[in-house]
C-alpha cells in the first residue's frame, strides 16, 4: 500500500514538473514574440590584443559561454567580459593579454 502511494506521489510530482516546464516555455515564447530581442542578435567583437604596451608574449584567454561571454549587451568592446578579464589579467601579470570570446548556445 505504501509503495503504491509512493509511486503515485512520484508520478504526480513528475507530471507537475513537466506541466510547469511546458507553461514556462509557452510564456517565454509569447514574451519573446511580444518584446523581441532588445539587445539584438549581434555581439561586439572583443577579440583583440589588450594592453599591447606591456612586454612579452601575449597571454591567450579563451572565453566560452552564453551571450554574456560573447559580450551581448555591452555598449563598447572594452566593457565585454572577455575584454575586462584580459585587461585585468594582463595588468596583474604585467603581460600582454589576447582575448577570444565565443558564444555557444
């Protein structure tokens, strides 16, 4: 009897999760249609050498991730996550920094 009750509760929980996911997916699709993509689809190109005045071989930084890693939403190249990390690392190590940022997803 307890096993049947447990299986029923597990099935109910799974159905609730699946139903919630479907509702959230529909809401997200509706919101995207109404709002659009205010930040656009294109991110800034932050792939470059940062702090070229420093000495030594460039330190390569590869940043992989979502739209944040690609720099979507940044107003200028130097404000992207990759640029900020490359500049800070270069400054700290006293070495040229070269950033490559790629969006995956």
